[in-house]
């Protein structure tokens, strides 16, 4: 077992970040802090000095930890989930495209600085058409449980503009990243929705944007809109088949992952695994946020992540793992929900999970959260190994 070389750096970082949170960040409302973060990311993306520093910090904080998962190779097992690096909202495609073709406008803040500092990142979610999202406030913190809650409502520039923007900066994109494409809320039928998902995918492919993986997001509680029950067997099969057929027709090797909801029945998770095996989905991300009443209006739904999502997401992984074993599904399960520290990440790893996604940990533990979590797991393993050796002596 290797030593954790950056442990001193991480200890200093953790103390510093905790002080910043208590003295500055947590004195702001979650919405104001989120808006300030987006503004800072927009500036840091174009700062060569900031990018150099971010890369040095990443290299110093992270031990090598490559993992093969979901048909791709990651430098580290923990990825920043979709939801932060997804861009500005626009009322329509013409206005979004005008902004995308303007070389002085960063419509996806964080696209450079976040991967440089945190490592693997999933961009998006992106929908076929731009979305303005819901009216603020749409972001909250629940510090006691280290949870977050949001009803941003899939705010994004739309797939066409996002693809055009990333294509403009293709030579500066990170070595590893994912693109998350969401089913459009409010579509009239599943056939139309599947067609729009494929159109979104084609914008990226036509622009030459081939990420390490694509994720199809079939679950978004923040739009208050899932009238088609997209996670039922037939609808899931239609969306996934259309996506994979499009990749195959272009001879694109990027794998498809699918993100699903917590709180589904055991039989529904079983049915989803059956679909994923049949169509060739390479990995399942479990889960998206947990729908709960919004702090601003109990009549509205907002998705909860972080500590309060841990138990439902862990249950989902257990159900999916059982179904995968029964049906001989050889795709990977990727944990997403309450990965905040070494103990929560280890709970997923003990179920055979090789990779995970986090978001709330970014709020509570900062941009090097993944390094801290991996360090805590490694430290636990070192301590266990020491006790084991002592017991054998």
C-alpha cells in the first residue's frame, strides 16, 4: 500500500477551505454563493496563471489512481457530476448561437478551470433547446446533513450552442470529460423526445466534440416534468437505442452511460438493467437528486443531493447490483449520492462500485474534495492493513 504523499498539503487545504466556508461562503445564502462562484469561474477560465496553479495543485493533491469504468479510462475514480459546468441559460436558440459564436463570451463557465483542478468532470446537462431555468432562488444548503437542494430546472444554452462553443475551444478541452444530454421536458411523446435527444447528440458529433463518455439523463426532478415516465422499460429502450444507434452509425466509440433516479421500485431497477443489457449501455449512474418540497415553496419540487441522498442512492446501487448479477449485465454501476468523505465512498466501493460522482462535496469540501475523499479511503486501508499485520504477528 502506497503512502499518501500529499497528506500534508491536503490537511492544510482542508483547514483553509473550512475557514473560508465558515467565514465567507456560508455567510452568504446558497444562491448568492452559487452566483458568485459562477462569476469567479468565468474569470478563472481565461487566466493562464490560474490554470497553471490549478494544474499544480491537482498534480500535488491527487495520487495516481487510474480506473477502467464504463468503457473508458479515468485518471481518478471520482468525477464531478453534471450540474455545475453546464452554461448560461438563453430564451431561444438564435440568441444562444449569437453568444456562442462571440469569441469574447464564455457561455459555459468552469469548462477549463474545474477539470484542471478537480480532474474528470461531466459537462451539462444539455437539452435540445436552450432553457432559462426556474426563477431564483433555486439553490439551497442544509448544512446539518451536508446536503444541497436545487430546482435550477435544466438551465443551459442548448446542445447546438454548447457544441459550437466547445468546438471553438477544442484544442483546450480537457483530456477526459463527459457530456450529459437530458431528455427535453414537456415533449409531447417519447418518439419526439428520443428524436430530440439524437439531435442534441448530433450537434456535438457534427462539431467534432467526442468526449470520453456520453451520459443520457432520463431523470431530472427539478423541471417538475416527467409525464412520459422515461424510466419505464419501453421508453428507456427507445431513448437508449436511438442514442446508441446514432453513435454506431457514425462509428463513434464513446460509450453511453445513463443516469437514473433514486426511489424506484426494485422491479423497475430490474427492468432498467434488462434494457441496458439489451441495448449496450456501458454504465449506470445511480442516482440523480431526490425530489423533495422546495424550501421556497412546498408546492414546488427541488432535488436534494449530498448527505440526505446517500441512503436512497446506496439502496439503488444495491438493487441494481442484484439485478446486474441475476441478468449477467456486464456494464458498470457508478455511484452518485452523498459521496462526502472516505466512509461514504467506501460504502459504495464495498458493493463493487469502481467510480463515483459528487456535487455536494464540492460545496462542503471545495475543489479538491475528490482528493480528500480518496485520501481518507487510502488512510483507512493503511490503518486496516496495519491492524491486520499486527494481528498476524
